[in-house]
């Protein structure tokens, strides 16, 4: 399989009050095309920092991050923005959307800004609606963001992250702010997206979420302490067993 | 504890606090200096008139019989009066430092005996003038084009007598010092005056009457004297309206600035509060009283206000002096530096700011601690709703977002719109005033017909008893020259008289006009009715008609010299001559021209429509025909008659333009910075999903641009009615009942808005660069 993300010796250091905090220490890993990788670890281990560093949202202190063949540490702000717009999709824990736009407008906004897909505005709208239909939220297309539930909003965020047909989706605790039902719905959709070929890297504290991935990276104090590989597309009956095995492994890691 | 919170707040929001400080400072500077100037000028006229012993009534006459009759009248009635002899000088016969003196206004010369008191440039009374020395009025002295200076050599010729004088300085002359009076006075020694005095010389008498007799005017009109004009003290005071106008414009600017300061303050307080909802909520939750929370803000704004007002006070003194420099040239302004008033105004500004803060912080009372902690958004409701949709519009997302922000949350841009509108109005209103004052059609307000050129004529009225024939010959001569050059034109001129008009026992003395040469009464502008078409028909100014209680269709009696005749009023007209006087006679009516008391310049109206080049060529031709006189456009001629107020307003407009640009830059910087702080989360999201910095900078800039365009549209709609509202009363004071504002669309609707637009949008663009500091990563820090 093609390597889509290649991280070598990644270091990230913050200086706070003249004190150096090494958040990520020589982290190296790869993500292959079509994978769904979960990053887990205790609070403060650097999970979100890792996600934002490898996606070019945050700068890195040392090391190399190669995404789709581009060394993102050498790209300027404009090139990074173009990369995020056309090749990456983002989902955040909070359902961040622009307050004064409708759900559909929020979803198609990146597509209207991008020239990656040569299409008319009408076609963009149709594509946005198709995505919404697929994720079961077409009925809220013209609603304002205050008129929908958290689960619906997060699914709308997934639609937005997919609108420009990205190579990879980065998700920072996508179910962190959702109740159990909504959380399951969102993960079902993400799994579906992944099974259709989109690579996903997500940060989570939830074993149930991680159990749906193909690989789990366990981060402690800025280092990858362990890696756990899972088979693709488990059936619901297998899932419970995977969760148990994953929990055991996490316990071993010190979870 | 409180002071530590305030100290931290001042440090944390440094930029916004500094901008607010600058606004308060500017407001305090302008209010203190302008209020001081206004009060100084208002009281100064009274004080100055008292010092100068300005009479209760003043009139000028060239008719010795009228002077004699008046002297008999005042002796019978025991009125206190002074009669001053003046001689008119032909400005063509004056040489300044050996060169010809190119001046087209009227000039007279007198000694000091029987004159009202006059003062030098240092406000000291001039009690005597040595032989060979001369003083001129400050209005003329200060005209840059003539380069007058102390010790300039001025040679005067009257009749066959010539004498050279040394210019001693300028005078503040209450009667002849206003630019509106149209005649300037040179003061020489009694001996030098007598030297020129000759029985053949036309003497003009300036008669000053001091009385509190309320029936004086009625008795005076019954005398039916032949006067050039007669004014009471209030009318003399109104002659200084131009000087007052400058101070008034600055006061309006100041009022606008304080309004802008208030709008900014309101925005800042609301913004600060929405930003600090969480802190306010926590303070409320832990039991700090509303009064104390409110006190925190009030103390903060009190500190900023006091600092701003103090700095403003410091600057107001030199600024006020600069503003008064022009006004103090013509009149005595006592107590120019009324520091107490400055302090009161600056303190007032600070007090208003604090009071405003007090009212703005009422909101604290209404919000619950939990609402405040939730930052006003409890997760279930947002105030902003989408108004337009990206799916329906074909705009780029950046333009769409800018438009949607404005339409979905117009309230937060109101402050900006108000400020931009006020700023633009402050430029456009003076600009409309200048264009109206400079327009050629303004001649119609001075009882003249519209024309293309005016040839100055100053002295013909003095000695010509056969004025009509001399002038008609002259007009024919000019017309012949034009005919020879294949230029078809009407050449005409206004002769003026002083006549008494009466209706049902009410009498009024008024300036009267008759056109000589190729002119008919239908060429003049009238307010109502139709132009006089017969010998016994007249048009009459609205002011005179109102004073005698006559209307169109009424028959009035008019006394011309010794002759009394009845005339039917067929029309009313507006007149800015002598603050509203005017009677127009039919062109063929036989008037007694031995009583003519003045004339306007010779007017030339071309039958074709020459372009500017052709007009310049024709002007050159007229200059050859009339080498001793100046050729003006009609607008220039009026400027020459009443003084160049448009130049002064022009200077002020330029000052205002610079000020408005500064204000717009400051407001834009403040607002854009505020928006960036407020929209930090949204900017981070947009960056995270792939919007680059330049797109986001364009978003912020386009939004300001649209706001500015909205303001320009509103301003365009408001400018004409507001120009009328503010400027028309001033014209009314001068006798112009209905003014047609001259609007130069390119300047008003394109040039100034474009300057404002470019500078403001540039300020927004540069300020928006600040958003580059926001990282997409900060999306994880959104609260």
C-alpha cells in the first residue's frame, strides 16, 4: 500500500515562561493509504499536538513530515493552506462551524473556495446535498447551526471535511462532545468513509472508537510507546471482542 | 484589587484603549477650542463694537443736500451723531511700491476726525496719523496677492493731486473692516486729507447716529434721504457673518467629533463587555455586586477620559489660537485664551464620556451569572442568522461571507456606518457651500442677470450727472468691438439707486436697480410672479415687501429723487444686496439718473455657448477693450464684492478632510482589530479548513469596503437636504430666501468618496494583516 503520511523524528517543543516543554520527542510512524489510525494516550501525552503537527496546522520543531510526497515542514503558509483545503479534511471535538451560515453553506464553503474540482456552483451544491443525504442529514441543509443536534452537527462537519475529496481526514476527538447514540452514529459514518477509501487519523480517549480503526498508536510523554494492529471491517459481533482485546493491550501500556 | 484588575485590563487591551484615548483627546481638543472660539467671537463683536464706538445707526451718502437735511433733523431731535467726510479713490490711480495696484473693490480715504475708533494689528487704538503716513484695513492688508507690508510705498492720485505715503500698518475698522461691506478705507492725517480736498471732489459722508429712540428709523425714512445704504448696529454685526461662519463650521466639526467619540465609546464598552462576559459572570457568581462590577468599568473609563481630556486640554490652547488667527485679523477678540472655559469644556467631555459609560453598563444588571459565563451563548441559541445563501449566489465565498456578515449582523457595523457618514458629510457640506458660493449663477442673488463675463466698474457714479448717457455709450462701444470680432453678445449693466418705497403708510428705504444696455427684466431671476413688463411695474425683494406688508398685485409708491410715482408689484425677488434690499424697475422706465448712487460691473452675455478656451480668448479681448478694469467670471466678481469666503471655507474643508481621514483610519484600525479578536475562533476554523491568509485578509477588507459603500450611498442621499438645513439659514440671514445648491457631482459623489474609500480600505487591509498571527492550531483553544 502507498504511504500517505510519513513522519520521521518529529519533535515539538513549546517554551513557556522561559521553560522548554518537549511535547513530542522523536516521533516516527507512517500511515498507509486507506488506513484508519487512532492515536490514544493519557491526557497531556501530546495526542492533539501530534495530530495538528502532522496535518500542518501547527509548526514542528524538528523532524520531517511527508504528506502525499510533500514535506510539509518546508511548505509556506499559503502552500499549507492549499494542502489543507484540497488534500486534507478536519473534524474537531467541538462542532466548529460559521455561526451565520446555514449547514449546507458551511459544508460547501471549502469547495467554493477550492479550484480542485472543476464544477459549477450548482454542481457543488448538489454534491454537498449528496454527501448530506449519505450521512442522513439532508433535512437540515437549510437550517442554521443552532437548530440542529450535536450529532447532526458533527455529521455535517464530516460532510465538510469530505467535500473536497481529501486524501486524508484528521479528526480530533470527533465523538468527545457527543452522547453515546450520536457517538455511534458518527463513528459508523467515519468507518463507512474509511471503507470507501479515505484515510483517517483520529485522536480519541474512547476504546469503542479506537476499536473501529485498523491501527492504534499509543502515545506517552511525547513518544509512541506501542502500536496495535486490528483487522479491517469487523462485524458487530466481533467488535465487542476487539474492544476487550484492545482494552487489555491498553492496560498493558499503562492506560 | 480593583486597581490591579484595571491595570491589567489597560495593559491587555492596549491598542483599543490607546485609540479610545486618542478619540477622547481629539474630542476634548475640538470642543474646548471651538466652544472657546465661538463664545469669544460672539462676545468679541459686542466688546469690539463698544470699544470702537460703533453707532446705533450708520448710513453713507454722496448727496450733500441729504447731509444738510439730516443735520437739521438731528439738531431738531437732539440726536448725538458724527459726520465723517470720505473721498472715493479710483484704484487705478493708486500705485503700490511704484507698480499699478490691481484692485477692483471700492476704496475711500479719510482722516480720523469724527471717525469711530480704529485699532492697529496689536489692538491698540490709533489716535493720530502723521503726515505722509497711511493705514489700510486689515482685510485688504492681509490679502496675500498684494504683498502689503509696513513701510510699503502707496501713491494716491485724486483729481490732479498726487501724494506718496508710507504704509504704517493695518487697521481693525468696525465699519469698513468687514469683507462684506465692499468698501475699504485708507486712513491718512487730517492735513493730507485736506490736501486732496477740493470743491469739485465728490465727498461721501459717513454718518453715525447714537440714539436709543425707537422711533428714529420711522423719522429717518420720512426724511427720504438719498443714501448709499443705511444699517443699524445688528446689521453691521451681521456683516461679520463670514468670520462667524468659520467658527460655526468648526463648532459643527466638534459636535460631530464628540458624536463619533460617543459611538466609538459605546462600541468599545459593548465590545469589552461581550469579551469579558465570562469574567463578569464569575464576578457575579461569586457574589460581587452589580454596582461594584459596574464601578470597575466606570473607573477604567474615568481614568481614560481624564487622561484624554487632559491631553486634549493641553492641545486645545494652541489649536484654538490657530483657528482664531484668521478671525482675529479683522476684529478685536478679547480674552482669546479663556483657559477656564477650556478646562470646563474638557471636563465636560470627560463627564459625558463617563456618563455614557454609566448608561452603557446598565446591561450588566440584566444578565445572569450563568448567561455571562456562557458568554451570552448557551449552546442553544445564536443571535446571528444567515440571510443570504451561498447556494443561490454566484459570488466567491469571500465576498459572500463579507456580505452575509453585514446583512446578518448589521447592528455591529452601525457604529462604523454612522462614523463614515458623519465624516463624509463634514466634507461634502462645506464643499457644497463652496461650490454654491463660487457658482456663476450666484450673481442672480445680487440682482444681476446671468452672464459670462463682468468688467469691473467702480467710479463712474461719482461725478457723472449724465450717468445714463456715459454708461450707454460705453456699453455700445464694447458691443461694437465684440460685433467687429463676430461675437454676438448682450452688454449691460446695473445702475443702483437709494429709494423709499411706501405702502399703506409703511415706508422702507431700499436699494433699487435698473438694467442699462441690452437687458430686459425677464433676464433676471424672480421668486414669484412675472417680470415687470411695463413702465409702472416693479419687482420687489421679499424682505422689503414683508417689511411694508405689500404683496404681488399691490400698488406701492416709490420716491426717486423728488418724484413720487405709483408702481404695481408684479414679482418678488431675493437679494443679498444690503442683506435683502432690492427693487427692480422695467428697463424703459424713465428714472432720474442724477440720483444714481452706484453701479455694478459691466456684464457680457454671449449668445452662443463658448467653451472654456473660447471664453479665455474673449476675456483677453475684453481686457484689451478695458485695460484699466479687471475681467471676472460672474462667480469671481461676487467673490470680489463680498470677500473670498469660499477660500477660507476651502482651507477649513481641507483641514476637515485631513481630520476625517485620520478619524476613519483610527476607527477602521480599532474596529478591524476588534473584529479579529472577536472572530479569532472563526478565523482559526477557516484557516484549518484551508482558507489562506490573503483570502481572510480580503474577507475583512471587503467587509469594510461594503460598509463604506453603504455609508457613501446614505451620505449621498443625506448630503443635499443636510446642506440645505445647515447652510440655508446663513444665506437667509444675508437675504437669500431660496438657495439652489450648486453640487459638483464629480467632486461630491466621486472624488471625496474615492479618497475616503481608498484610504479607509487601505487602513483595513493593513490592519487585517494582524490575522496572520492567528494559527489554524488555535481552533483547539476555542472556548
